[in-house]
C-alpha cells in the first residue's frame, strides 16, 4: 500500500502548477467530495490540499460539458 501512495505522490508532483491548482480548487466542492469517496480515507489522509495559488476559472454554460 505504501508503494501505491508513493506512486500517487510522484504523479501529483509531476503535474504542472495549473493542474495542481485544478485539483486544489476541488476541495469543498461536490466533485471533490465524490472523488474523496472513490479514493477512500486511506488515500485522502495522505493528500494535503490547500487553496489554489491562483483562482481557477469556473466553466459555465452548455459548451463546458
């Protein structure tokens, strides 16, 4: 299990800052809550989310689907 956590950590660190901010912006949202249910408490306890460095633009309208 520790190896799995290390792989996830490495993948996260390989993301661009913009991609990390996208994930961070999910904290407290419906999408973030669903993702945390899928990942489970073991993995979520290893993830430390903080506010995005820059505000992430929320998409709106039918074209965002």
